[in-house]
């Protein structure tokens, strides 16, 4: 039963994740700019190692950033 309720994880490449978050690929790889909580999935060995991210985490992070920005704007309107 737990397999049926399990949340599916869709893997996307670093380039796609960077595009969704409007960041550079190197920023994601290094875990900077608030992306340190994202799960990096490494596949392969050595030079051919590929790094992917979980799409659902990327979308949750983007929504969180948007909500935080809207919250800040509403505070600025109340103060003015």
C-alpha cells in the first residue's frame, strides 16, 4: 500500500532546473542562493557523472520565493 501512496519524484537536469529558478547552473551545483536544501541526485561515475534535481522540490522552492516576495510587498504597502 505504501508504494501506491508514495509521491513520485521527477528528475530534471541542472540546465532545466537553472532555467526554472532563473539562476546559473554553477549556482545550483554549489548549493548557493537558497538552493542548499535541494536534493542532488548523482548518476554515473567519474567524468560522466550526471547531476539531476527533483522537479517537485524545484517548484516548491520557486513558489516559496514568490510567496515571500508578495508578503514583503504587502508589508511595504502597509508601511507607506
